[in-house]
């Protein structure tokens, strides 16, 4: 029972939040949303729990979420644990046979931990890798001609296993591992995997959880934050040369996804509590929204 005016104001605020979310729930009911989950949100136990709560809530209000996760920091930790030195070329992990074995072990471990969290919230989840159902087919990737080992470039997505799981009311959680035509195992960049999967399932939304608030015209000027832009504007930004570092391939992924059938792409700060819900269910949003 509401006992005083302060509690009444708080209750009315909660009700107004639900009313604001209603049109978005109606608009995106039964639509697929692909969530690329990585960065600091994976290394903090509290953030991890809250991201999974957000994804679970999306499922319970009628969305069809698919989670694609990374695990780079955890892979580096385990590589160090066995006395190996992590090596990177142009930001990509050099993955020899031993490192690939560790990467697959770690990514499968992370995958099942996420399944456990979702199941603990009362939603059925199934963890798969890109090897299951031949979901992610790849060829060996040669960035700038360099041989970096068992790192794959996606050539084809076969989403039948994902559609089957969604139809049976499961929440799929995907580890970014794939196979080539000779059934060798490859590590895949999780951003690339999420982008390819979102295109294959024609997702309504693709959300990247990152370690930055979104896209800035000038990263050193907080006033230059871009809350929404079209694909054309995003390409102009790339041509201006103001986007660099890890955001460059991510923005290219965003443009490719929207131009190939994904409804909208969102770049969000995964370090912010309930960033997914704030972006999807509020009028203002919090990240960068890229649309066609």
C-alpha cells in the first residue's frame, strides 16, 4: 500500500515509464533483436547480471533476442595462465593451434555461464557456437595480407538452428566460433559474427554493447556526440576521416548491417546500467542510433 506523497510520486513515475515503453513494446513485438555482448560489461559481475536481466526482460515482453558474445579479455587471461604471451596484429589476436584450443574452451565456458544466468531468471536459453548446425561458415582471414592463424572471416550464415530455437521459445546465445570448408575450427571477431547473424535473420535491431557512450564527431569533445544518424551520414563521417581506432570497423559493420536488411543499429555503453532498456524503451535513448 502507498503510504505517503513521496511513495505516490515514485509510483506514478514508475507508471509513466511503463506507459512510455508501451508503444515500443507494441511496435517490436515478436521482432528479432541481436545483442552483441562484450567489453567491460562482461568482466563486471554486476554489469553482466544486469545486461542479462535486460535481455531476459526483452524476451518476456515479446522480443526475440539473440545474444552473440565475445570473450577476448578472458581468453587473454587464460593464455597468460598457461604461460603464453597474447599477440595481436592490427588489433586482431594471432591464433595458433594452441591459442585456438584455449579460445574455444574459454568461449564455451562463457557461453554456458550466460545460459546459466538467463535460466536463473526463468527464461529458457540454449548456448551454441557457430559450429553447431554449421551456423557460421568461414575462410581464413588475412588482414592486410598477414597470416594470423586460425582467425576466420565469415562467408556464410546458416541460421536454421537460430530460427528453430526462437520458434520453440528459447533465447539463443552464440559463441563466435566457426568452421571452414574442411571443418577446421576458427575464432571469429564477435562484432563480425553479430553483424552477419543479424543480417541472416533480418533482425529488427542490432545492439552493440561497447566501452564508449556512442559515436562522437570529435572524441575529445563531449558536445559532439551523435545520438542518431542515417547510413549516408555515417558514410560521410567515415570519409571525413574523423573515426578511428576500434570504432572504425564497428561503424563499418553498422552500415553494412543496415544496408543488408537490419532495421536499426544501436551503439551503446555497456557500462551503463540497463543501457538496452533505456535505448529501446525511452523516447530519448542513450546511445547512437543508425538507421536507413
